[in-house]
């Protein structure tokens, strides 16, 4: 998903999220076949006993340094105060937890910044792994390698409370008649075109800021984003807005997010091992609980 922008903060830990799902799927999205399922382990993970994932044995951009990428600006609840180095925010905290499992201290983590679409573009990378709510899809996995998922989220719809046509929508058919806004290159856009099948051409924005401004101005009826981002928008950014509803995801495990590595990175088994340890110890769930919330109940749109 794009990149936009929860379990964090949102009111009383406001968001119930999606992407939160770190359940390991059965499919392998890094295979080139179009039929590959979007969720799951990118490549078979080697057993822990066969791996030597100490920093000295890892292929790094800079020796002794773990280079991680995100966007600039980066938004809550994924990064707080637009500063991923502070360890605050869901994805910032995940990055440092993975780094720790790989044997890097916080001061050995270096952040670099790329756009959402550059994260999964083919070619050389300036980072060891990147994270900015990138959904695991077979198409993207042709150009890069995904880790096992670290979160799973549903897509949701945000509207101004005064827009009764949008707030009264209870079905996908109701949504299809609205003027919808989305960020370019995201799975939210895929939902608008493939699931909602909007009757009007959606308004597509280069970033979430443009989409949110359009919602404020009333040039769109509703905004389609991932659920954590929807919670944050309504709780902290756009007064008078509400989460109208969420979608039953087409995939049973939801819209899964993976760490992005260069294609066929030899570091992938070590990253997956680190994520596996964070899941089995409960630390990943604790990070999710701290920065994303599941206390708010959001209705599902009927098909």
C-alpha cells in the first residue's frame, strides 16, 4: 500500500489495523507468476542453525552500518515527528527491532530516503531494507524481494461527516457512485479500480497530503487509504472527518506489508529470521499494540 499513512496513537490507541497482521502466509510472492498470491514469505527461509547473521557476515551498503530507507516526509503513526531515527512510530520501531536482532545497535542504523514508488522499483538499492507500508504483490516481487510480512491491514474509506452521500455508504455499490481520491502507486488505487469499480474516474494524487487537501476542499467525496492511516487522519489531521467503513480483504490475510530488499538479496533469510524471532517472542505484537490500536470498531462494506 502505498505509502500513506495504525495502531499507534489514535485515540486511545485509535486504530485497529490492518496491516498489523504478521501471520506468515503460505504463498511465495517473489515468484514471477501472475497467479502468485500477494501475501506470504518471499522465499523459503533457511533454518536458524544454518544462518550466520552477525553483522560481519552480512552484505551491507556500508561496513558496520545497517542502512534502512523510508519516505521523506514520513508520517504518523509509522514515523513520529518525521524523524525515523528517534525510534518512535510503528515502522521506525520495527526497523530498530529487526536491527537489534541482526546485531546492530541503534547508532549503527543509518536512514536514507526514497519515494514510495522508488522503494520497489527495479535496480540497485541504496538501502539494505526499506519499509513504508509497501504491500506484498506478485507484480512488485518481480523487481525486488519481500520479507515475510510484518503487518496486515485492510483498506478503508474516509469522508467528511457533512458529506451524507459518503457517510451513508454501506456497500461497495454505494461507494462506486462517489468521487474517490487515492494516492498513485498504492493498493488503495487497485481497490478503487478493481474492487469498488468506481463509476467516476478517481482523483489520483502524488502523495497523501494532496489527497487529504482534496478531501478538505470537497473536491472528492471520500479518500481510500489503509485502515491505520484512516484512523490517524480522522483523529489528528482532518477535523470533522470519519472512517466510513473498511473492506473485507480479498486475501484472507489482508493487505500484507513486507520489508523491501533488492531482488534475491542474500540478506533475506537473516531478515526473515529476525522477523520470526520478533513474532515468536511477542515483541512485534507489542510494537503493534503500542503504535497501532484495535479498539475502534469500523463496519465492513457489503459486496
